[in-house]
C-alpha cells in the first residue's frame, strides 16, 4: 500500500513538469540573431549587422528616461524626451559605430523570448559600452519575423538611462 501511495505522489508531483509548454523550437535561431547583433557591433561589421534587419524599413526608436532628460536639460533646456527622426535607423547606427575610434559593445542580460515560430518578441536589459565604459543602459525590445532566409528584426525600441554622475 505504501509503495502505491509513493508512486501516486511521485506521479502527481511530476504533472507540473508535463504541463509546461515545450521549449520554443526557434529560440536557438533568435538567440543567434542576438549574438550576431552583438558581435557585429564589436567587429564593426556593417554588412553582417544590416543583414539582421528586414529590408525596406525598420522601426528604430529610443526614448530618454525622465532622469536623463533632467540631466541633459541642465545644459540644454530645450532638450526633449523623444524625437522621432527617420534618419535614425540601423544603417546610421552602425555607420557611427564603424566611424568611432573608440571600441563599442552592447551587452544583453535577462533575455526573454516569446514566439509562435513566425513572429517573435525579444526583450532584455542592455548596456552600451564605449572603450569599456558604459554610455547608457536600459530596456530594449525587438520584434522579429521569420522569413525564408531566417529571423529578421523589424522593430527596435529602447529606453536610454545615463550612467550615474561621476
């Protein structure tokens, strides 16, 4: 009787593990996009960076944190929190990275992926470094679609928090 009870309890304890959704089969491909994005910045590889995006236009929009806006307004009272500028896009970003004498790197933590196999949302905490020093950090969110050639980024939005004053 005790053996039967123990077997039943073990079976019941395993039910939550059986009820979990299977791992996203495309997670590896999406994580590959994240890693290629990261290494293309480090290596200043414009063609590899731009190949990560859907051709024909990508939403590319930062927003400044309230605290960062206050700090910037100390020097520039007319500064605004959010400026929509079509000239800000993946191409202009990687062009700045390539032209900068300082090394650049973006780090990603707390990566979360939600996908149905054809569309995906990726969010994470990021830090952008120039010559190893943080220039800004915040939350970043991407939307991706799976094309015949693989996953492509269609939207990038992020918050901009300035590092603490030194």
